[in-house]
C-alpha cells in the first residue's frame, strides 16, 4: 500500500491540531467562572430528627431477632429479577432417553473404492468395528451388514428404508 504525500500531510496537520487543542484545553485554558447562584441542597425524603444517643446505652437484648428464613422454599416475589421485560424462564424437564432399538440406525454411508465408512448411531464405523453389540461385517452401497450378538446377519438400510425387492 502506498500513501500519497498529500494524504500524509493532511494526517499530520490533523494530528498537530488535535495536540494543540488538547494542550490548550487541559493546560492553558482559563478556569471557568463560578456559578452565580448555588441551589441549596435539600433532602429527598424528610428524615426524622437525629437524637444524640449514646450507642452504649442500647440494650442488646432489646434488639429483635431476625425473622426465620426457609431457604428451601421458593421465593415469595412473583417476578424473576434476572429476566427483562416480558421474558419467561422456560424450565426444561429432563427428557427420557429414547428406548433402545433392536437394530443400529444407519444415517449415512461413505462408499468409495478406497474407503467404506458408515455413520451408525452417531459414530463413524468401518468394517470390523462393533457398536451396541453388533459387528460391522460389510458396508454396501445403500446398506450396512451387521453380525448380531446372536450370530445372525442383519442388513440395515440407510435411514431404515429398504429398497424394493431386497429381503433381509
């Protein structure tokens, strides 16, 4: 990037003007004239007159005990102070995990001459790997063949939809 001399001169002049203004404002400027009328200060709330008491004269037994607080009970106020305006706090209830399926769920397959991988139950698996007791025996173009824990073979299609004419 090349800076033209005209632009450099303008920037230097602006910098010099800023320095001179700040020196004048903070160092050389005369002090402002005092205000001609100062409003008397008044208390916002009328306070009761303060009596000069001896703090040692207060009997500690006469001071009432603090009220009991139940920390396990919900607060008595109706509004959550940490919310803004009309926001609501949606309390999430724990969701029960989905029931275990009898077969693994195949969501996608990577099928090429060099590699064969499948996404099964949220994990990437290859031939010979185990998931939920099932062992991946083969990865085909549209399905994955598993060996079940019982020893039988199971063919699971991508997204669980078998193609026409193919039996298990």
